[in-house]
């Protein structure tokens, strides 16, 4: 009988069922402690007084104002970062140029920097005493403690998601189909809509979902630049923290349920996309 390396028969890995069960148990316990129990507690606390009380908390003016601001921020930031991420991925996928590695590192910067530090940088840049503060005052523009600051902070934090999801898909797809279409007379716009976009649609949609989820849940950077003004610059995550500290626990848990449901919708959409594209690479 030939050795496995000569015959080409790959031996099956020997697994210890006790070790596998232990590892699965540790993972399950860890997830339950960090995610399962807290989420269950949020829903329990939110509905403890009954559904009518929960619905009453949902209709509070401050909560609705925070929800509107959160949705409006996402509606502005997600298209902006989708366009940026798509352009960045197209520019970086099949080109090698000086400074490419630096540009990739800059795109990844929001992954490594603290959101609070990011918010502070925006304050130092656009605040009244910041580098551009006098210029903004001369133009009567307000960024910090206003909606533009919230958009800038959220856009910075969510910058990498679309680019980092689309870039590997473009690199894997290659340029053969695009070059063939070009030789047949297709222009750049036709190549993008009929070849490039269909090839990257799953990565693009996945990046958009991640961007939207992070935009709606961002706390640190927004807390620094917004001022957390109730009814004006308070987003839903900031409302949860402020309501809980003010002992308005019913309102805090109701808002937390809304954020949790948004996260569930994101996870469901993510799962559907992954099933629709079995060869997807998850970043």
C-alpha cells in the first residue's frame, strides 16, 4: 500500500468529539454572555410594563426626533460612502502606482483609530477655535454641534466598508471580460453597467449594508461633534445613553429595541446576500 503522499489519498483528520464539544460549548457560552443575555434583557426590560407602555415610549417626541436624525444621517452618509468606496475600489483594483499602499492604509484608518479621537480631530479642524473655524464663521457655516458635523463624523467612521468589500471582488474577477467588451466596441459606461457592476453587485450590497448598520449605531465620534443637544443633534444611540442616565429607563430600553431590530434586519440581509452569492469573500 502506497503512502498517502504518493497515492494522493488525503487522510481524514482525526477529531476528538470531547474536544469539539468543549470548544463549541465555550463559543456558545461566550456568545451568550456577550450577546444573547444582554439582548434578551433589553427586550424584557422594554416590554416589562406591557406593550401599551412600550408603544407610548416609542411615540415620545425626543425619541422620534433622535430616530429621524439617525435615519437622515444614514440617508446622507450611505450614498456618499457607497460612491466613494466604488470609485476607490475601481481605481485601486487593477492599477499599481506609487503611493497605492499608503492610500489603502488611509482608507483603513477608521478601523484602527478610536471613534472618540476621530470626533476630536473634527472638532479641532472645524470647531470655532479650530484650523478652519474662522473661515467657517466668516461664511456663517456651522459644522460642529450641528448636522454637518454628525454627517462628517459618521462618514469618517464608515469610510472603509464599501471599498474593502468591493476591492477583493474586483481583483478576483480580473479584467478579461472588460477588455473583451472594449475590443467589441463597448464604451466605458456600457462596460461598467453590463459587466463590472453585475460582477461586484454582491460585494457592493454587502458593503452598503455594513455601512448603514455602522452609520445608525455610531456613538463615540458623533457624541464628540454633536454636543448631544436634545431634539437637535441627538441621534438614537446618544438618546439611549442620555435617557438611561436620566433614569428614563423605559424610553432608553424602547430606543435600544429599535436599534436591536435594525441590527437584526442587517443580519438577515447579510445572510440572504451570502446565500445568494456562495463564492463571496467575507471581509
